[in-house]
C-alpha cells in the first residue's frame, strides 16, 4: 500500500518559542501523556507518518508553498496588494515586516516537523521492535526530515535556534531561545545526513513506499548542502565544501536507475499515472487522487477560465500566473516551454500548465493526484554542473548542463553561445546554468534558494535591479535591497529576547 500520511491523534508538543510556563504547566485530565502514548512499534510508525504529514502544509514545503519561494523571487508575482491586509503581497513587493502573520506561520510550520522528529527520537529507543532494522530506518527518516527542515530555515532566515532535543519545560525552551550561527546549524545538518547515509534505508524506495526517505535523497541533499556551504559560508573552506558536494552529488547520480536523462520524457516527470514509477523522482510528497482531504490542488489552482488542459474543474479565474520576466527566458522550441504554460483566450493571458490532472477520478472538483516533487535528477545534474563550474572544470560543467538541454531537445551550450541573443542574455557559464535551472525547475519552489546560492546579497541586488520594472507588474523592484537576502525574524520570536533573538539587518 502506498504511504499514507496520517495525522497523529496524540498531541505532539509543537515547537514554539512563544510558549509560556503557565501554558506548559496546564494539564488535561482526559489527555494521555506522550510517553504513555508511544508503547508499540505501530505507535512509532503512526508518529513517523505524522512527521511526514507536517511537510504537506503550504506554510511548510508542500505544493502551496510558493509564497516563500517563487513569489519571493522573479518567477511569480502576488499582484493583489489588498486582500489579507496586503500581507502576501509583501513577499513579492520586498516589503516584508517582522509582524507579517504569513511569515510567522511559515517559521512555525518549518519547526513543527523538527519538534515531532525530536519527540519521537527521544522515545524510540524505549519501544520494543520486532526488528532493529526497522527501528534504525525510522531513526534515519526522522533525522533526514529534521536536517531538511533546518536546511530550509538556515537558507531563509540565516542564524536560527537549533534544537535537537525534545522540549519538555518552559525553562528548557527559554534556554534554547537564541539564534545559533549558520556554520553550527550546517554542521548539525551534515551530521544528521551522514547518519542517514550510514543507515539501512533502501537506495531507492519501492513503489509502495514512494514519499519516504531513501539513500538517493540523502546523498542529493547532502551534496546540495555542501554546495550551499561553499557559496555562502567561509570562502577559505569553499574548495573543501565543493569537493564534498561533488562526491555526494555523484554518489546520488550513480544511484540512478536509468541510463540517460533523455530516456525519461519531460512530461513523464509530472504524469500522475507515472508518479510512483518515474525513475527521475528522488523525493516527493504523496497526494491522493480523488480524495477531498489528501488530494492535490495544483492542477485546479493553476487552471484558467475556459481551459481544461490542467483539470476538469471549471475555473472562473486567470489561473497560475507568472512574470513577463520569466516569459522572456523561455526558449522557442523548448519542450519545457510548451509543457509549462499556455495562452488562455478567455483571460487574454498565459497560465501555468506544468501540473495536470484532468482525469475523471480527479473530477470537476479538481481533487488531483499530483505528487509534490522535492528532489529529482535534473536538479541534481544541474547542481553537478554548478559544482564543476566553481571547481574550474568548465568542460564537465557543460557536459552536465547539456544533459538537461538534450532532454528538452535544445541545442548544446556551445551552439547556443554562437547565438547573439543567448550570448547577450547569459554571457557567462554561471548565468547559463542559472537560466537552465530556472526553465527546468520552474514553479517547483527552487528559484529563491537558487538566487541566494548563486549570488551574495550585494550581487543579488545588482541582478534584480538589472531587470525591467515593466516585467513585474506592481511589485516594485526599487524596494529590493541587501536586507531582502534573508527574511526577517518573526516579531513574536524576536520579542522573546531581543538580544539573543536579534533581528536581521534592515528590518
């Protein structure tokens, strides 16, 4: 049976630095203590599923998490500056304030899986298991998710509270209410992921267990972590980190179960009928077709009025919108271009068509079966291209870049550099790789993290302000400054201890 995400009935202590002693001291005579609630292997299995379940939230990293990724970057604009007090618009207008309630929700949602993982890790050794292999695999899955959440947090907020123990008291929470430096957060991420790689998890998850962590996912993520460390931390350690990134990314690449990326049609990656068998997908959040509670709304949400390519849902809106800046980067003849967007006459505009499920099972309510892909091989291959670029091996970097272009039936990089328009847009190999990631991974929530990895704060300001305001509707590029490299620390967290929970510069 395919993995089903189950909401834990037992109340797992949510990670929050906003809790008070009086809250923690309250007791419910009808409640069951956490320790008493986890007595069997099946209880632990339910708890682990609850950690996976927390990933689904749009406030976390689920399919609807575009606000902190694509909207924040240059691919999508939240152009409505009136609804919800204009708070969503702050992300794409580069006018975020620490009191933004969406920002607080995002922060909390990223810490919930960490809190749940810490709780189960504190208990799992005391619960009897029929097989130690099963226990160790659960531990590896929990450590991977904890590392993955911290990786998102440290990229978006910089220094952050780092907690690897179960929180049981107000005093303990108070003692941990401080921002740990980024290098220490990354060190913990690396430690967790290396533990995962030393586990007995399968290299590739079975069809029945799609959505669970694998050694492929751990190698890919550790490689990406080292790549980010190389470009954003101590420059004196860049070469060491790049070599580590290369080794782990190559380990993942060598674990692939296909020969060439071009053997996998681009459309197959997003085909709801092939989501459990497509060898390109490394790690995904599973959604259940036709189910009101656990289905995907991607196809329905991106559907434009008068169209049926995405869903049988009858939309009255404009569908999934994207910036004219992105439209200008789409190459004529690129298979990804024709698959990713379509012009809708009824709304006189383009809409996103990358995520489709117009099946009868999804129906007119649009209960789609699209899984949310977190890691796939095209991503890893372009990471390798980036690593070899920084290691001054342009020939190998171009080789990996061309793997992705070949699948899209586009000319190789050397040929494109003879094209004056392409050469003018992407005068360096670095910009060509960034362009390829933008087109290949469009709307998959990579763009903001790519920008903050490819550029330091000053260079990112230069990059963003080189764009045309006309391509960003009413999102003012003039607002973009070095402060926008990181999100602000949510005000509710900062006010707990303004000294130790210091605010990011500029907010």
